[in-house]
C-alpha cells in the first residue's frame, strides 16, 4: 500500500523490505544538501532528514519507488510551484541523507544544493542548476546535467553522458567505454584507465581534454577557431598536423580534418566553435595486460642501467658490450537515451556564415549543442 509523509523537521523514515524492495529512488530539492550512500545488507532504504526550511518535505513510497520531493504539493501545478519557488527560493532548504541498496537506480535533481553520491551499481542521473556534485564508485550508465555547478567524478564504470552549460566536469580514474559530451562554455576533462574508448563531443567555447592509454586513434574534428591537438599532433585552421610514422592525416582545407594512427582503439568525433579539443596519451594502470606493445620501452619504464643497479662485471677480452637496456624512442607511439535533456539548437551547419562548423561527412556528428542551450526539464526516470 502506498505511504506518504510530510516532514517539517528532523526525522528518520525506513521503507522497503525483502518482499518490497527499493528499486528506484528519486530526489528533487531546491537548496540544502543531498547525500546518497549504499548498503548491501538489506533491500530497504533509510531517509534521514536533519533540517527543513520553507515548505514541508514530501516522502512517498509505493512498494518499488522512493521519492523525496521538496517544493511541490500534489494539488499544485508545476507552473504555480515554479512561480512560488522563484519568489521564495532563498527560504527553501533541506538537509537529507539517504542509505539505499546498491542495486537501486537513483535520480537526483537540485537547484543549488550540493550532491554527494557513492557506491551505486545500477547507474545514476544527477541534475543541478548551480549546486556542486561529487560522484564516485558508480557502475552503470551515469548521466550528469549541470548549468553552472561544478562536478567531480571518480571511479566510474560504464557509459557516461555529460551535459553542461558553464559548469566544469572532471572525471578521474574511470573505465568508460562510451562517452557523450555536450558543453557550451564549461570545461570537460576525462582521465580514463581503459584502452578502447568511443567519445563524441560537441562544444561551443568549452575545452574538452581526454587522457587514455590508447593504442592508436581515429579522430575526426571540426572547429572554427579552436585547436585540436592529438597526442602532440596539431590540426588547426584546416592545416594538417605533423603525423608520426604510421599515421595519416586527411581533410579538406577549412575547418575539419581526420587524424589516424595505430590500432585506432580510441575513436573521437569532436565539433567545436572556439573550444580546444586535446587528446593525451595516458599510462595503462589496470591489473590486466595492456594493448599490444604496451607499455612502450623507454628509460622511465625500463630498469635503469648503471653501476648503482648492476653488479660489477668481470674483466673480459674483446670490445666492451653495448648497453643492455636499449635506447628509448624519441617519440612514443603516438547511449541509454536521455530524452529529458534537450539537444540545444546548433543553428545552420556548414560554412554558411553562422560560424558553427559542420560535422565531417565521413562520421556521425552526434548531438549538437548551441549557445542558447538551457535545459527545459530534468530526467526523473
């Protein structure tokens, strides 16, 4: 039987059981804080409310989905609620912590409240206007939507969608086989541990930086004034970058081009107006074997030769032996859909005076994001 609570002060609410398992969690608040942690010892969830200011906090449970909502009454329309919140947004605050099963899918939405989420195993959707977000140890699909709040992510495993207007998003030490990035002016940085990666990026003025231990790449880029730098090779203003031995560069003069090298384990399709796109070679840090030929030989990866590490050799006849370590090379080799996040208009494509570059015709361009993109709604699946 559905249950509901109106909370106007500190309170603890427990829901769910082995029979009625918590499978989905939805949290939507205005100001305050939201903390989500996980447990594996039960199928229920606990909601701990520390403080409530303004409207009462509404907690509901239907035997499958737990909802924690602040700012909307069941009898109040969304338009009336938004109008009232604009008038009284400074007075709406809730401090709430949730302990949920690791197997629950969680959707979080805030206006200015910071979000902390850890340990989820069925993915996460996190939306904020100006609140900061800290997300770690999440497996499954991760979707991040932010207007101006900064986001720090670590130890993600699975596909990601990163959408930002001006908020910076940083992802560290993560295994992400597929990434979709849309940003207006927010900077995006991905530090990955996996070798095979498929990234699609759309940017107006925000820089996108990706580091991964790839064994070759296939990069198709389109940019008006921003730089595209791939493992030290530059493609800017339609000029072909200097490619290492075994690599190729092709593209018509203008604003687009393609850089290829090696096994092409990393595939990147990037569209940008003035933001830079930078791809860096990372180091393989996983427990398993890296790509063929990895790690590259060099002084920093081979044990140093010299008297301090090797025992003295006996005198011998003939010319002295050469170094045993070998010289290092001078240059190292080189989407569940989220229908509620709008794909901002990108304007007319191509060199027609709009200033927005067209995606190369030899690869999909992905989602486009324009300067006017502002989310119309949040994903509350």
